[in-house]
């Protein structure tokens, strides 16, 4: 698909307020490494979460400046330090929503989870903002089809944060062109489809907050270190192959195979960090202690519990809803002590973003 598909016409400005909430997501097949403009070097697949989300309200007020103009508030407090990233985003998307220069935007955003906690706040926030923009565009062009609405929202969100492309719909989404899913694209994420096994529609994700502080190396810096990385091309091939293996597993519900691939992907992601130049480590000692405990528990009880990691120290525990009671007891009794102040978040696979 050509990007020109997403270029809107200009239209007379209107006063409008839009509010959307978009979830974070947790990648099962990891995306690490990209080229401009925000194109992934390998396809990725993720669970869309339910409770970990960003709510964004945008007040659109017409003006005559003929330039992008906005204010940003986070949890009610004006945050000028967020403006450079948002300015970059608006610069990237202005060609596709040329009507934006006719508005002043007052953006109010809040998260249901701690900022910089290893939950993809940039994904949920950019997705929510993009949906507000598309909400206004749909008011300006009411003939817009719903499928195009979500597709373009994913396309715009990607230009703010790559993984944000996967935070529009649910419960499982894919981003990045691949042969396994013919509808896939580098430009936007697509839903997994109706073949998804029912066990994954209610899958649980408990996020163990090992370290709630900001990461010493940002995801953007980490992606950039894939340029010239000695193992980069092999990693891109590995992720592509893993996706082709995981899709039929998601169809069949084969949990042992699911566990193996998901944990291998998490460790492969961090292996790339360990072997970058400069190298860096985002896992903490308690991250490793939790992993060991999970492996011991699974071996002893045969419970289908596994972990995955994002680019950070926190651990996402993934498990079927039917095992929730015993796993919650295990978390409380054995794992909570490894969390910062004993904190963890219960979440689950969700259906995607919604208007509020």
C-alpha cells in the first residue's frame, strides 16, 4: 500500500473535543531495530492489554496561524518537556493530516500505570492521540470507512512510536510485512484475525514492577544501536522465523510451544542489548531471580506460566485465565518480594482502544 492512501484533503475547521483511551501492548515477537520513517527491520506480534492504558482528550480550536500549535498536559500538569517529541510527531504526520495547521490543540493525557515503568507508555499515548486526530478527521470527512479509520490511526501512531501501531486494536496484532500473514504491512498493524485460539482471548499478564524508575538507555537509543550490530541481520531473520512459527501456535493453542518461543524472544531481545556497542544491561538482579523462580515453579507444578520482557527490568508473567488462582498465590507468596515496594499490576488481554 502506498502512503499516499493516507493523505487527507483540507477542510474548513470546526470546534471539536475528542477523548479516546488506548491500551499498552506487550510484544511476544520483539521488534528491535528500524529504518526511517519508523519502518521495522522485522515483524512483531503482541498482546493488546486491557487495564494498562492511556486516556487522552484533545480540544481542537480553530486558529489562523497556519501552523501546528499545541499545549500538552500530563495528569493535569502542563509538561513543556514533552513538547519536542510531540513536535517531531506532528512534523512527521502533517503531510497526512494537512488540516492540522488550522487548529490549536490542547492535549490532556493520563496513564493508568506508572510512567517509565517498563509498560509501553509511548505506545498507548501515541495511539490514543492518533485516535483523537482521526476522530476529528472522521468528523471532517464523514464518509470515511471504519476499517480505514483504524488503519490510518495505526499508521499515524507508528510515526510517533513504532510499537504504538499495535495499540489500536486487539486482542492480538501484528506489525511488519511478512509472508505468514498476507494482510500484514510495515505501515500499520493488523489484527491477528478470527483464527486465534480462544485460550489467548482471555490470557492474563501480571506485570512485576522490579524497577519503576526511568531506563538508563531509552528504546530509541537501543534501536539505533542495531545499526552496525554484528548480530543484527541474524536477529531480524530469527524474529521473522519465530513469527512464522508462533502464528500457527496462536491458532492451535499449543501452550508448551507458545512458552518456549515467547521466552526465547524475550531473552534474544536482551541478548542484543548485551552485545551492542556500547553494551548495556536493562535487567536487574531481581529480574533474573524472578525468571529462575518461574522456571522452578513451572517444572514442579506443570503450570503453563511463562515470562516475557520489554526493554526494561520489569517482568510480564503470561498465563491462561483458568490458572489465575494458583498463579496469583505464587506471585503473592514467592515473587512479590522481588518487586519494588512489593508492587505488581494485574492485567489481561484486551479488545483494543475505545472512545470515551
